[in-house]
């Protein structure tokens, strides 16, 4: 299929969704309190249980948010892990753009990033 | 027949709901946004319809990636507010209107729309935040029964804007053929410009957003003609949610009367917009 | 572009699968049915396509009543054979073709078909029995990858026959635009006349079934023009499954060559039919 | 909505599916072995757990197949209970039409009921 990825944009298309399917399912499971406990008790084993690829498990363990996107994570699913860690979407925005959370928030309050 | 009395387009950013739930109405970061809502809320408070149809998307809370409907419709008596991970919002569950739902379902399917039927559905912030924008203090219950109309906007390929507009027009026909005389409000939700992931995170395009706020009133065909790629480029990868406003607009008359619009940046990472239209024919000179 | 080389319409009655699984091929109750399949099986054995698309309905095994898609498409690498309550059929799991699935999905959505995407799906007898009709002894694997195309036929309102035929035509266009040169077989399943519940249980209408077997070849528009109520009245409340043959037929050329048809009553409570069409242009004088 | 029920035919339309929803969900659960055990241990309690109406529970306990249809059962779901009981679709066909299973089978083998 044709992929419509505009340059710096993630589009959750067929190839992306196939690559990320197990990892996204793992993220989805974290909406349940019981699952969060099990995850926190042994993150690596929990990732194995969902059949994540090795690079995906590594990205999750290191909280490498950019790598999670590159390995097929959907932002709405990745965010469930961030929420568990007490992190905001604005924190993630900072990570993706190389800013601190405070700078990212300030950029948004100033009208957002209109030039990208 | 039922009559669509108004249409409301509004963003559904979760942080708007969170700000309301935490009483941040007068917080300097939020007060301008809520001030912009005020005229719409006042107008709507006097015009509670018998039923509302709310066009929204789920964000991995009511449905999973295993099964992604392009268009879904709820036919339940009741829709529970989803627990998105840390407890549900302290707002009422949603009372449905199954008789109208089944009428709409049959009419839409007969009209060539391949709806997915939800006999059970938990609704997330994409649904409850617009209800809060409309009704900030619902008390024990939202003002009227509400029917969920779900659109896939997070998994590529989304329906085209043209298909969303056509769904709205079919929805208008379906409502017109309902045997009972009831009044209906339609909410189209999502947007405005925003992008959550990648190096373009934080993208906002006020020029596009203002064009959209104008055109949704006077020239929705122009918006319906834009491609997925146009929306993603101009409004960001999550700004494509705006296609859901076209379902709302399609269900209304060709000519509508603008009651109020508002635009504010930011609600968290998103440009928040609101547009309220009266569907009753304007008084003519 | 991919080329549709054949289309196979066939009933998918669970007892046909059970009879095969128990080796009842020569049982007097079953031998005539299987004898009717033989010429089709032989012709198909020499014409294995690169991929097959199988149009079917689920019977409360792969999906529940909570979420009922009108049209669904599988995009998975693999589809497990469902356990319908007492262990799964001892037949191979189904290997998918996600690249073609995603191409079809995009093409169908762009063409205005509101598909539901299945990233995971267990397939039941509605799917595996037609595969067995085609390939009685698959060994470790079915002859080629297969893509599930699911149609709601058990929950009212089903898509109209006309919409199913239109979906088939869109499927044909989608296949024609696939960038790789591959051959494709299409299976349309379900029917023929039968009714399972109520005082009309056991209803069979051979006149209608024979008309259908003729018209599906030469005049599918006539079948596409029949209403839901026509199908339910003429073919029984479960005979409406026949609308799925129209998806298969719509994906083929206007003119097709009949290879073989068979008709047998009963397979359990159902009239079992088979129709195999060659989609390659017939040699002209 | 308009209901298209031809006289002696069950069409699983909106009102029917609403009436039968909890009962059909209960039938669906019986595809799992564990659920079948729990059902058989206390059928009435199991029906209560799924929120069946009293008349639906009664129909289930009495194996009143006709009543299950009349109370919103979908035949594909009702059949899951019959399967658990070791009963065939042809047995059910007999029940619905007032025949023995043998007579119903014979009618099918003779070409089916062409006159209804
Ligand atoms: Fe959203
Ligand atoms: Fe079937």
C-alpha cells in the first residue's frame, strides 16, 4: 500500500500497525490496575508475555518514547504507559521535540509551534 | 419527523475535561477558553433537544485495535463512562435512545452506510468532554439522551472527509424520516489543529483553523473535498479529527445561522475550537 | 494488477465440515453431496491462486453481539480456527496476506465502503467449511493465503443485496489496482435456502435456489435487486446468507464461464449449493 | 423501526435483540469449558449473574426452546445451550415444528419442508 507519511509525522498505517501490534496491546492492558502491578513487578517478563520484539522491550524498559513510536507504537497507546509513569502529553511533546516539558508548555502557551 | 435544531462543533481534548473536573474554570491558563464557551452554553441551556447525536472517536478506551470500525453507532439503553486508566471522570453515565438508534441504523444501512452496531459501549473523553463543553454542571444526568456515532480517526485509512459529509447528509435524511416529532441536537467533535507525536509535536495552524471555522458554516463542500493528507499536513496528524465536524454539518440544512464561535490556543497540546449553529431558518426580511 | 481467476459460491453448513472430519464421505446420507463437489474440486486443484478472498459470516464465534460490523476485513498474518464450544476443527489455521489486505482496505475505504478492520480474528465454520469444500485434504496448510471478508447476515438489518454486489464490484476494482501481478480466487459462502428457528424450521425452496444458481451466473443484477424481505421470504430467515455470493460475483467479470454447479438437499437443515465460475474470457469462435 | 417479521419467522431485529441481549450473552459464555461447569453447578444462579429476566431464566431451566426464541434468543446463541446438552439443530427443528427429531430428519431427507 502507499504510505502517506508526511515527513516528520507519524501515520498509523498498515505497516506501522503491524509492527506495533503486540506492543500496543501491551500498552492497552495497562488500563487495568492489576496489569499495572504485574508490569511494574517485572517489566521485561511482562513484555515477553505479550510477545514484544527485543527492540520494543528495550524501548519500553528505557522509556525511550521516540523509539516506541519508531517501532510501531500508536501515540494513544504509548500514552497509557506515560500516564502510568505520571507523565503528561506535554512531557512527551518535549521529548519528541528536544525540549524540556516547561519549554514545550511555554511554546504551546505562546500559540503553539506554527512553523513546523 | 424529527427536527435538527442545532449543531455544535467542539474540540474534545481530555485536559479540558480535567480542568473542569478540578474546578480550574478561573485558572489563568484556562479562563479564556471557558469564557469563549459561555455564550454557546447560555444559548444551549434554553434549547435542550429531546435527543442528541454525538459524533466522536474513541481513543483506545471503548474499543481496542483488534477491531476498528470505520463508522459505528450505539444502540444501547446506557453507555458507561470509560475508565481510561486511572478511574472514570466523575460525570454521569450516558442514557441512550435505542428506538431512535435502531431507526437511524436501519435508515443508514439502507442508504449504503456500512455501520458497525454497538450493543455495549463505554464512552471516553472524546464523548464526555463535548458533553461537558455543552453542559458544565450536569448534576445527576446529562440534559437528554445521547446516541454515540463513532468514527475511526486514529487508524489509517480514516474515512474520507467526503464520506463523513455524506454520512451526515444520510443522518439528516434518517432523522427526517423518524416517525415521532422530536427535536435533535448534533455534536461533531475533535480537532482543531494538533499533533501529538514526532518532531512536529505541538504543531498548531491557526490559519487553517480559522478557515475551517468559517467554511464549516458557509462552504462545507470545500472542507469535504480535502484529502486525508491535506488534513494531516494542514491540521497535524491528530487534526484529522476535524472530519467528524463534517458529519454534524452534513446533517444540517444547507443554510444555517451562526450562533457563536470561539478559538483558543492551547488546550494542552491542541488548538481548541467551538462553533454553534442554529438549524432553524433565519428570519427573512 | 491482480487477476481474479475463479469464483466459488458454496454453502458453509457446519455439518458438512463435521461429516468430512468424521470421514463420512461415503455415508449414504452424505455421499451424493460430496459427489456433487468432485468436479469442482478437480478443476480447482489445477488452479490454485496466489491468494484467496473468502466472503463469509461469523456465527457468534469470532465476534459477539456487542459489536456487529456490517462489513469487516481481516488484515492479520494468521487467523486461528475458532473453538465453537467443543474444541476446534482439526484443520489448519489460516495464513493471511496482510499486504493485499491493507491494499484492499485502503481501496475500499476510499471507494466509500465503511469497512471494519480486524487485526485479530478467529474464524469459524462459516470460513473453514468452504475451505474444506474447496480442499478436502489440506494436510498442514490450506492451498494459499486467504483474506477474510466478513458480512453481517445474522443481525437485522443486514446490508442489502445491492450493497453486497456493489462491495464485490469495488473489491474487483481494488484487486485490479494491486501493484503486484498475482492470481486471486474469490469464495462467496452461505445459503442456500434454510430456516433454523420457529414453526417454519426446515423450510427449503428448491425453485428459488435453482433460480439463484442460474441468475448468479447470467443475471446477478436481478439478485441484487431483491430486498432483505424477499430473501427471508423466499430462502428462509437464514437463507439471506446468499447475499454473500453477490460479493463474490460482483468482483468477477460481467461475463463468466460456468465450470460446475451442484445442488443437494439436505445438509442437516439446509439446501447445499455450489457454483464455480471461470473468470477468464471464454474462447470465442 | 419497522419490523419485517414474516409470519412464522424470527428476525433478529432491534426490539428482539434488546429483549434477548443478556440471555444471548449468557449463551455465548457457554463456549468456554469453565463457564459450562459453573452453569451446570447452579443454572439459576448463573442466569442471575448475567441478569436474565425471570421468564428467560425459567425458559432456560426448563429447556423451553420455543420460549427462548420468543424472549429474544438468537438461534445461533440458543444453539450453544443445545450443543452443551448434546442436542442437534435437527432436534431443535423438531421441537419448533412439533415433530420428533427422527421425523424432522426424515422430512429433511425427503427434500425439506417446501410448503411452509
Ligand atoms: Fe481526539
Ligand atoms: Fe451460516
